[in-house]
C-alpha cells in the first residue's frame, strides 16, 4: 500500500510539473529609425513623409516550451499618441501546430491587445513595424520606445 501511495504522489508531481511549465517567447531585432531633413517631401519648408515602415522581417519571434495553444499580445512603452505605431505579422514561421491573425496592421497602444495566436512551438515568426502620421508639426526630439510582446495560454 505504501508503494502505491508513493507512486501516486510521484505521478501527481509529474502532472503538476506539466501544468506549471511556462511558455517561452523570444523576440529579437530592433528598428532604429532616424527622421531628419532628408525625409522632407520637397525639401526645406515642406512636410515630412508621413509613413515609415521597417523591413518585412525586422523583428523575429520564437514561441517555445509549449504543446498547447497560446496567444501573443502587444503594447508599447512609453506611449506617445502623436506617434502612431503599428505591427503586423509577415510570416507564419516554422514548426508544428498552427498560427493565425496579425497579418493586418494593428495599432499599438499602451494597453495589451491580441496580436496573433497559435499552437505548439513556432520559430522564426517575422514581424514588421510601421509609424504613420509624421509631420513637421510634431515636436522634434529623441524618443526611445519599446514594443513589448507577451505570450499567454488562452
């Protein structure tokens, strides 16, 4: 009877270990954007180009340590309403399972919002970043923002 209880307790610990295992997300890449006089539409006295878009695969996301479904959320910090950033997924990545959503531009704000979802491990998911609404009316300066990504189970 004692051996049975020990075996049962060990199986319970294994099951708990599976449930508390965290999904991992790894994000690599950056988009250093410099807007200067060369971005004026027609030279001195004209307005800036309104839209800037990174390369299609500027950011890489890898989802690992999972055999279940997951969702990726996105937000920006700090948030400057005058600088509307957006993101979109440009590839499905590779690996077993599925991936869906996020292929249209999603505005990024200071609140977490759903970006895309999937299941099982996926690697090399590529993301593009965009900035719209730029104008000489916006105060010049040096701004550093971070687009944050989180992975959660539904």
